[in-house]
């Protein structure tokens, strides 16, 4: 008997529609990240579209007849046939039309929506290979602004390749041999398997042309001084060195330590105390020992219920290869930035040398113009003085006045720059320090120098 749909079913969100289709397909893996889909599934279960059983790793869902009917109506309706993917496609088209940079809403109140958008864009077929969506703050605290743009995503450029693990090992790689002979992180009964995994990782890395060494052979410098890398194996690709540490996991993944009874001779009791002895589990973990931003990618690879460390070796090498591409890209970007800074500094120095010469010419021009203006003013005064002297009746005074006027005119002519050969300013050489006022904040001692 078919279960009738409600006359006015509650409209589904985009995520709920996608979860409903996912449940109908049998809940395949590697579709959702995090737990947002389970929250949407709980809302669907409350409306009797699906049923949910189990918790944690045993969580599963099944579609009901009511959900099947609703799914048919969604698939048959063009108005409701929207998915996260289509919204992501629309955003990609808007971003492309905007030239690759688009101002968006951001901040704490939009973080969840933006994170969901970034995840959905990653799954879109329109996303350019090798790039991911990035939403960053480009404003200030007083005027917050956020922009969406494409950022390099090297995980698209690296495929996981098989890492063969031999059934038996005749001759261990030196790194695996050193681990087998001197390790303290794995119990004796499981050293052979751990060494075999390291041997497989080392030999495959060498086969790909990478250098495999002990981490202790590499030094690094930090604020505390120079130390050696830690771990059990170091894989070098170009200038990228990644060290990994092999350890056996304690019971419960280290979340809790088991308690054991311990005899107390005073009262002959056996209270439970924390077991400080290592309890062998045979479960291994390979962890990247260096601090490195993996942008959400895995940094620990371990034996689990669904996957053994053996099958994670391709992912480990893939992670190292991704880090190598990221490091090379960062080095190239740093080189381009340094070259651009050098070019801008050289242009600023050239511009400053021209500006200081212009400043020198302007000073000379002003001096000559002031001298010419002063000569003109003095001539006007002397002309007036001559008229005043000519009106005098005292002959002695007139004679002395005319001598004074003759001297004054000679003095003015000597001061007048237009009555002398033209003085063209001579370009001078200046010290680098003299250029500081004309460098617009740059240092005369190099692109990174101090003023």
C-alpha cells in the first residue's frame, strides 16, 4: 500500500534534498565531510522520510516509502531540482564573470555558510582543476571587507599511486633496518610488521627518485638553536624534507589507559591503579613530525577498523608530494615577489635621482628669478632717486648724488642675471643618503634596507 504524501509537504533545504538522494543511493562513502549531513538527516527522519539506526561508525540511514515518493516529486519538478552543486555552479559563474575576485559577505555570522560554499565548490565540475575557492578578509577592523578568489590546490595535481608491500623482506632498507634494530616505539612482537611497512615506504620512495634517510641526518634551525629532525624516516623531494614517526597506539587510541590491580603490602589489598606499562595493541600510526599547514589534510595515518595502515601508504606519499608542490610554488612566489620588490626599488631610486636633480634646478631657477626681480625693483628705485636728485639746487649734493646713482646702476647690472652669461645648472652627483626625501619611504640602501 502506497503511503500518500502530505498535501503541503515541508519544503526541503538544498542539503536535505541532497541527503535524501544520498540515502536513496545506499549512503555511499566519500560524499559528505563532517556531520552536517547527519543533522539534515535527523530532520528528514523527524518528517518520516528516512529512518536512522546506529551511532558513530555504525550510523546508517534508509529511505522510507514516504521519502521515495517525495524524491520522485523532487526529481520531476524543475522548480525544486536544485542541489548544492547547482548553487556552487552559479557562484563559480559569478566569480568568473567578476574576473576571479568577488566581494562577498563574511565574518563570524557567515562562517558556516561560507565553509559550506567552499566545500560545495570543491565538488563542482565547473571548478578549474588545480584551484580551490578561498574567502579572505581584505578590509580593516573598522571597515571589514571579504573577497572570494581562486587559490592554488595542488591536491588535484597529485594522484595516489600504489605502494607495494612485500610478503617477506630479504634485505631491509637501511632506514627500516635501523628502526627494526633500535626502535622503542613498537612492542617486540610487532616490530617485524612495522619495519616491513617502513621498508615498503622507503623502497617505493627511492623508486620514485626521492631521497630516503634517517631524520637525525637533517638539521633545522629555530629560535632555540640548531636541532636534528625527529622521527623514524625522512623523505626528501627537492628542497622538501618530510619526517615521519612510527608508533604503536595504546589501547583505545590513547584516550584512556587501562587500570590494573596492584598489591598493597600494608593492608594486603589490591586497589586498581593506572597501568604505566605499555600495553601492546599491534595498531600502528605514522605521523608527520614537523609543523606544517596541511590545510585540513590528514597528518596522522593509523590502523583503524575500516582501513589498515598498509593501505594508507599511497596517501602518505601523496601528501609528501603535495607538500613538495606547495613548497616549490611558495618558493617561486617568493622569488617573483622579491624580483618585483627589487624592480620597484630600482625604479624608486631612478625616480629619486631625477627628482633631486629637478629639485636642484628649481632652487637655481628661484635664485635667478629672485635676483632678476630684485634688480628690477632696485632700478625703479634708482630711476625715482635720479628724478629726485635732478630737482636739487645744491650743486655739491647733485654731484655726490650722481656718483651714487652711477655706482647703484653698476651694482644692479652686476646683480641682474639677464645681463650676465646664462647660468645653466650643472647636474651634480649626490650621496645615496641625500635621496631619502625623494624615495617615498624606500631606503637608499636596498629594497629591505633601513632608512
